């Protein structure tokens, strides 16, 4: 029986199959890269707020502790967004007539809360508890970055699952003394490789990587 296809057909078939495999692999790799990009995670993207609150000014310049505004961070799963009254504790005395603060004054006069936009907004299917992380010696800076250097608040970390799991698998790399949880620019007095395991034992840190830990 005569040969139907030319011998070059075998080569073309192999090249075509290899091309399809490379194309599919490339598309998968591109999708994975896109999923980790700031375009998807919104990392380092400034969020428009009703008043462009400067953490740099309030934390670094004025020395206000995180807990003054985020009052429930040590006791609740939610760090808490400060009520307008907290803002007016100071701004009824200073910058009383500043135009930029009129939305704050209007909120206070009308007894209506400010509609702040959450910067670190986890999906509804993710459970996260601030208080347990604080109690176990995880610093604000670890997740939120150098807030004291942000004139406008932004999300620093990706907040993706692999980022969370990395910390749960290697907590000794991130844990710090409880007294330093709210310290910005914290630097350990001893190598983290020595201090971390000691704090893991002292604080009885046993982070779980089971799905039900975060997805309840």
C-alpha cells in the first residue's frame, strides 16, 4: 500500500504537539503570574477614602498608638474602625476649621458614621482573628507594613492563601515579643533564628494549616 502522507508529516505532527503543550503550559504559567500580580491582589494600591487620613502624620509625627483608634484589635477578630467621636477627641481642639476635615465634622454633627473603605478586605469565606495573632506575638507591621510611613494607607502584602500558609508553617521567622507587637520598625535584640523558637515555645504557638482553620 502506497504511503499516504509525506515523511515530513511526522515531523510536523511532533512540532505541532510540542507547540500545543508549550502554549498550554505558557497560558497556565501566565495565569499563575497574573493571579499573584498586584493587578489582582491590589497590593500597593492606594484606596480613595472620604478623608485621606495620613497614618504617617498621626503615627510617626503625633506618636498615636494603633490601639487608640483600633480599640478592639487585642480582644476581637476585628481590629475596629474608629467612630467619628475618636477623631473629634482631637479635632474639636485642633484644625477645627480645616476644609479637608469637613466630612468628619458633618459626620459628627449628623451622628452618622464615616463610610471608610476597607483597605485589607478579606473574602467572606476567609476567617481571620486579629486578637489571637496579637496574643501570639505577630506584629502589626508583619501584615500591614510600615504604616507609620504611609501618608495614604495601602495594602502591602498579597493576602493570598500561600502568604498566610507560609507564616503558619514558619512562625519562628515572624514572631516577636508581645511588648513589641505594636512597634513600627521593630528589630530583634538577638538573631531571629534564636529568639523565634524560644517565643514559639513560650507562647505555645502551634499554627494549623488545616482548611477549617480559616475556611469555616
